[in-house]
C-alpha cells in the first residue's frame, strides 16, 4: 500500500471521533438526553409523539383547506 493513508493517520489522537454508543449516539449526547428526558427511550417516545402530532396537524389543515374550497364552490364563488 504505497502512498495510501491509513484511516486516522496524521491526526492527533484527541481529534479522532469518539466511539458511538448503541449505534449512533455519542456518549455526551446520551448524557444530555438522559438529563432532559430521563432516558433515551423517553426521548425517542417524545420524538414519535411530536411527529404524530405534526402529521395530524398537517392532515387537519389540509382538510380545513378542502372544506373552504368546497364551501366556496357551493356558494358559486
């Protein structure tokens, strides 16, 4: 392997990426989530709930728009 660089070669050890815990979470991120939500599972549940709410809100806004359009059409606008 002439001229090729080893992975991480030439970097100061402190600059290398920290190893992720449990797939893709870095230790400092995991600590923050645990502080804020009590556990990583609670943080994930919060995200799921928020996503559901946003999706539901978008659906309702779309339905309101359709009802307005139908009302306008019915009134001959």
